[in-house]
C-alpha cells in the first residue's frame, strides 16, 4: 500500500499502478468537501463513472449516488457442497438445465416470482414504478460480468458461486437520485458549487428527504438482489440434487459490493461508499472471484482500518469490453479454457469482453491485499454460465 498526499485527503492505494482516468477520479473524490480521513483504492480498481470501481469513500454530511453506482446490491453468493467431484457428463447436463431454468441477459421469467419482500417495498416513487416488472426479474442472472460457476475447492469439495445484482432497481434508483442530486446542487450557492471537482459526484445532503429516500430505496435494492441470488441458488441446488441425490449444502456466504452504509471509522460515524469493493471486517467471510477461467477465493476479513475494513470485489478489468473484443485472440482464450477442461461461454468474438485476458491477474490482486483478507478456500472453475 502506498499513499498520495497531494489532494484534499490522502489516497491509499493497494496496487502499484492505476490507469490515468481512474487516478483522476480518485483525486476527485479525495477533493470532495465531504470526504473523510482518506480514500482507499483496492487492487482491482479501474475507471468507473464519477468514482473508480474498486474505490472506498467515507463521507460526512452527504451520500453520493454515483459513489455507489448503477447496480446497487450487486454481489456474490457461494456455498460448499458435500460432493468431492462431479463428472463431465453430469456437468454438461446440469449446465444445460440451468440454461433453460434461469433467464440470462435481458430475459425475464414469463410468470411472476414469489418473494415476501414485494409486500414490504418502500413507498418511494422510484421503487414503486419498478415493482411490477421486478416480480418477473427475481431470480434472473442479468448480463455483463454476472455468472454462475461450479468450482472445485482446495478443501476437496465442489462449490457453487453466483454473481448478480438488482436488475432494473439499481439502475433506476441510481439514475433518478443522481438526477435529483445534480439538480439540487445546481440550485445551491456559488461558494458550495465551486468546491465540487466533478458534477458526477453531486451529493445528497444527510437529513434531506432526498437522502432519506435514496437510503431507503438503496437498502431495498440490496434486499432484492440478495433474494434474487437466493432464488437462483435454490434452483441450482435442486438441479444438482437430481444428479446427486445425497448431496448436502453448507452455509451460504453472501456479500454485496455496490452499496453505502453508516459505519464507525476513526472515531466518527460516516457514510462508507463501496463501489466494486467488499466489506472485510475482522472474521467476516467474503468472496473474491477471478475472471472466467481463473481461480476464485473464499476469504476472511482482517478488519484493516486503513481500507475502512474493505477488500477487492474481484480481479478488475484491464481493458474495456469493446477493446477486449477488438484485441483479444478468441482461439487463444478458448484454448486456455479448454486445456483446463472447463465448460465455458467463449464462442464468438462478442464473448471476449468477459475473457480472462480482459481482466487483471487474480493472483497479483490477492497478493496486493494480504493485509486486508486471508484466503480460506481456493476455487478452480469446472463450468461457467455467463449472462
């Protein structure tokens, strides 16, 4: 970890180099009038919208919608099974069934899904307008870097891992409250406006109705995202049981990596924004996935105060989606997966946006955060189902 001390608050980085765009964004959040103590940049960091993905920002007096991002509640589930192995034939059958049972990309269920949380939705307009469509989105994977994997662990067991978010809830909430934050900011006086380094970081001031509604809506999106992952996990478990009837499933590990929360740090209650970062309190179980075809990790937090008790949420991109499609070699990426015997999703150049070559080396990322988490189980992919 090294520090940059030229900005409003220090920037602490758990990586050797940071792309120029992400560095500018890190400096911008460090110069926010609401920034508290320091900014923490995780080893998987790269440029985002307003704030680097892989950034941790603590603030006083304000919450910043774009410091959480558009996929509120996006996160991971993982569960250990009692299986010590699984045959290629069974893997293929399981993946085929999952493709038919779990909608991916822009697809939704054809009938509404059941969840008790639908009856407890907040009355905020932005949540209410998405509520009907959300009944069809619960238990759907989405697209981009969302995935389902079956993996073999260093503990000798087969694991299930799942990455998904809050579907339209997160995007709509983020878009609406950024709009409100920007409009409110532009109405305020010149002195305050001159202190904002980037309009994309427009704040909602704590105590305002808008901030209260944002927190309420954000929390609900997290609950929906967690319920959606649990819904898919039950489906995956039921399919596996059809091919291994005596299988048992262990305790679920469940984490978010796009959210803001009120926490105590350095003697004060602050709003901690984690955008592509995971909570890593002392003893807290977490998940750090690699890219498609590389290892993932079940970890335990070390509670390092310098990172606001946080760690990376994955490997982190080294190139954008279009750049990956232009520059990566499909045959090479497929060969890497095939040599490992992994059932994968790399079929056309369009799929290269999620190839391993588009991401940082997960081993390097893990080495850079040894003071943030300890590795509990190392997981190698057996089959990958992408959004």
